C-alpha cells in the first residue's frame, strides 16, 4: 500500500517559501509590546468627547488621533490575522487575534461619539469649519460623513436601531447554520468508483466530472436537500430582504437598492445599465451553450453540463519561479516600476507560497499602509489556474502598494467597487500573453474556453443574481408576500431568460435562489460584473495605447479612495455610468465564442 503524502507542518516549511512579516513586526514579542501600547490609548478618546464643535483645532485634533489610532490598529490586527492563517490550529495565534478583536470592539465603543457629534454641528458652523486651514486634510472625510446627515435619525431613534442589530443579523446567521452545518447531502460515487461525501465544495468538483451520470447524480441529490428545506429557506431569505427594506425606509432612502449604492455614490443607472447590456448580449451566451452541446456530443445541455471543461486541461507545469517569470512577461505593458516592484515581491518574501498542515485554504492579498502587501497562496505547480490566481492577487497587492505610496492613511484604502479591477486586469494581460504564446490551436482553444467561462461566471451570472436581488426587493417594497412559490417563479423566469430557449432547465434549479450566500447580504454581486467589465476595457486601452493610457491606469491604482469609485475609473479612461464598458466586455465574449467554435 502506497504511503499517503502528508502536508508538512509549519515548522518544516523553508523560510524562503514563507512571507516575511517583519515589515509589520519583527517578532511576536514586538507585536505584544505594540499591542499593549495601542490598547492603552483606547481611553484617550474620552478627552475629545463633547469638544468636536468647539473649534477647527479641536475637531482636527480628534480626527488626527482617530486616524493615528486606526493606523496602529491596522498593523496590530493584520499581523495577528496573518499569523492565524499560517497555522489555523495554533492556539497562541488564535488568542492573539481574539485579544485584538476584543480591544477593537472596545475601541469602537469608545470612538462611537465622533460621528453623532459631527452630525450635530449646525450647518452654518460646519461650513466655516470645513473652510478652515486645520481641517483642510480632513475636508473630504467630513464631507463624506455629512452626506449621511439626511439619513441619520435622532439619538433616541439611532439607539433603537442599534439595539435591533443582532435581530437584523438573524436571517443571515440562520442561513449559515442551516447551509453549513445542518444540511446533509449523503455521498456519491465519482468517475473512479470512489464513494465521496457530497457537500458544497465537493459539489463543484462533481460538476467538473467527465462522466455525465456522476454530474447528474450529484446535481439531483444536492438539490433534494434544498427542496426538503425550501419553506425554511424561503422564510429566511424573506427575513433578510425585509431587513433591507426596513433599514432603507427607516433612514429615508427611496429603496433598499438606493441605500446600498449610496456609500459609493453610485447612481442606480449603473446597476440598470449593467442588466440591460447583459440582456442585449444574451444571444452570444446561447450560442456558447449550443457550442457546448455539440462539442460534448449530448442531446441537450443541462446546468450540470456547463462546468466540465470542453477540452481536458492541457498538461502544464509552472514552478513558482516559472510562474513569476510568465506573469512578469505578461504584465510588461504596466511599465518598468510596476514590474520591478512586483517581481522583487513575488521572488522575495511577500508571499506565503505553498500548502502546509492547517494552513488557511485558498488565496488572498492583504495590503496595509505601513507594510508590504502580503499574499497567501496554496500554490500547486501543476494547476494552471494557480498561475492566474497569483497574477490576480498580485494585482490587489500592487493596488495597495501604489495607494499607500501616494495617499495619506485616511484616503489610501480603496473600496470593494474598484478592488476587483486591478486583479482581473492582471488576469486579462496574462490570458492574452498565454494565448499569443500558445503552441497549438488546441492550447489556444483551452485558454479561450477558460476566458469565456470567467466572463460567463463573473459578468453574466452575477448580473442574473443582481437582477434577482433587485426584483425581489422591489416586490417586498410593493408589499407583495415573498413565498416559496414567488421566489421560485421569479428565479425560474430569470433562468429561462439567461439560459435561453434551447437549454434544458431542470425544475429543481429554481431552488438555487435559496443557496446563494450573497443573497443574504444583497446588492454586492453587481460589483463583480462591473469590476471585470472595467478591467477588460482598461486592459484593452493600456495594451493598445501609449504612455498617457498607462499613466491614467497607474493614476487609478494610486488613487486609493481619494475620489468616489466612478470618478477614479473615469480618470483611468472608463466611464461606468455609460453602457460602453459592459458592451465592450460582452462583445469580446461574443468574439471569443466565435473563435472557440472555429478552433474546435
């Protein structure tokens, strides 16, 4: 019997394959000293209470202290969090993170007076404060805070809203407990005849099985559980939507969607244009499904046929060094400085590279103002997707690097709306580079198929989700009961629209609306679609342009949150208030489908 290969413990991993967190703290002992110094400062908030309207200097002093305190907190909290990801079974680092979270909660309570006091300053007085020299650095911060004044209630009403926050979180918590803990899916035999437990992660693996009977069995068995609990799930999702509607009404927003878009200053036209643009380009998606049906030689195409690769993955192997080399070659259009900094980081100690025992799964980038922008990977040399993942996370890290290098602390941290632009931009450049270097039509076809599925999953599928969120919230706002049947009918109508007239829709697929975690924190998924659309447009602009186009894009990376997201993207050369960027991305999708058909 062959010996099972086990992952090494953290202590056996070569230091050169791990990140070097010394730009945060050289040691746990140094972290401990910094944590205690920072924790002691919590009490200093109290001296600013009741003073914010006294003078420009007093308000500036409080804001300066708050920013410095938060900057220290970022370093302390990030170090503790990153140490827990190295070894999730290490109780010492769990305790370190827990101590930070406890102190951060106490700090939030201590600082909770700042926002209400700023809101309470009379408008005429605030106008004079904003024009004063001591507050020049904080003017944008204050203006953003004051935008919420018309949606801020009296102290008593705000207190009541705060008191119901745990109740408001109940629907999401119920869903997570039911979905992650209580649903049991049994087991399925895979294509090798092995009996494998069916769950959320293995479900995705089963849908990639080359054997259709395995895919269908997993699909049917998986959705049986959602069918058995559909009434509970419908009530839970309804509760989440009613919470959103209540919160918007209580604060005087026109709708739950308007409330969700308000923080980023995004007009609803951006949301509506995204949906309209995707609708207009659905025929290209229908052609892709028909192409899949023909090339897979099946009579009709079902949802469980849409994830398995049309072509089996080509044998590719990239060592870490080779992956860095190919990524740097792909990112050459971003200029010398970008590439020098990134290559040094990826070849050096920005990254925690390989899997080890009890290490956190997946991948992420973690940028901070005062330290290197670290990347966690679980890199496997034989998986091409991991090269793309590294390029993706490198995009986030360079976004953090440039923002921290060109903005003050209070304006460096970019928002979620723009976060996925820099990462998927890098994936676009890598994909183009690999396609140009493809040694055969088959290799190029494999890469094109990968691109098609990425756009399908990130722009088209997420837009369908966004349309479901918009429709169901509008129904709730109109007073229509959201029952099991109503949810399923709304979702089924969308499935018919997005999959097309020739797609074989299984009845149980309507239950998908109950299992998407994002639906329990609505109006987030559209940002994935707008992010990739912007990235496709900008990558085309930079690669076909000159120095100005590159400088525009680098300016976007340097912008942090110094402007609202739409303004940052507009300065970079893409106007997300217009349909053009999404249309461009979906025209590109259609071209890829046609080329794939020719190559196959």
